C-alpha cells in the first residue's frame, strides 16, 4: 500500500479537528455546556469517540481550543475591518459594532460561566486574545484623545466601562427590537459615553479646547 504524503495526512488531521470544533460549537448553541459529553461531540462530528480523544484529552481542553479558535478568528477579522479607517471615533464604532455582533451570535458561555468550568490555568490561556482586544481599544481611545476627538480620561477605566456596557447591552437584546437598531443605539450610546461629539449630520467633530 502506498504511503500517504505528509501534507495529505496533515490536511486530513486538520479537517477532522475542524469537524470536531464545529460540532462542539453547534452543540454549545443548541444544547449548552451542562451535560455535554465527548460522545455527543463525536456523534455530531461524524467521527469515532476515540478520534475526539486523539485531539483533545477532555471536554475542558476542547472548550479552550474552541474558545481560542473563535476569538482568534474574531481578532483577525476585527483588525481587517479597522484597516483604512482614520477617524478614531469611527474606529470605535467599528470595534463596538463587531463586538456586539459577535456577542449576539457567539456560542461561548459568558465569562463567569467559563471561569466556573475551567481551571485557572485554562482560563488564563483565553486571556491572550482578550489582551489583544484591550490593546486595540486602548489604541483607539488614545488616538481619539491625542487628536482631540475625545476628552482626556483614564484609558484603562474607559476600556472596562466600554466592555461592561457592551456585555450589558447584549444581555438586554429583545426580540421586539431589530438587531441593527439595538446595535446602532448601543454604538452611539458608547460613543457619547466616552465624550465624542457629532455634527448634525452625524460626523465626529473635534472638541473645543
């Protein structure tokens, strides 16, 4: 029997791993984390239970891998969306909108729930991309202050307030309000909350010194 070339074998492993991660995300969305088993994941992915364990030692490792994959792709997409946008207030809008859209469709449990099921070591691994997001937001706010579009303030405190506002806004989603209306309102609320000002036409303006 001819040997399988390494690239083909690697591609097969990557495809199987992707099936497992996609199945896990689907189950998180439809059934939630409590009661979820590796057998459920294997059945949904269409692979053997042993195959799942070949990639992930347990459900916690699978959850961390899924979370890192989801947040990693989100960070890459967000950076791409921010490219070419010069005005920091507009960049803030893109950042907030992307976060709210992600929160509205994400399959991951919220932070406190994640902390309750993960070891402290595993939870720390998730901080890699959280740190990247914080850095992006801090850079946006710093640019806004330096260019005169935002008043001077404690940037770290603003980051906490913005992320808290976004989490609260996502939790207040209502079936009676279209997502676009809800997100647009939240974006403008957060922009105003950090001190941005706008023309009558809705364009950001520099603040009077």
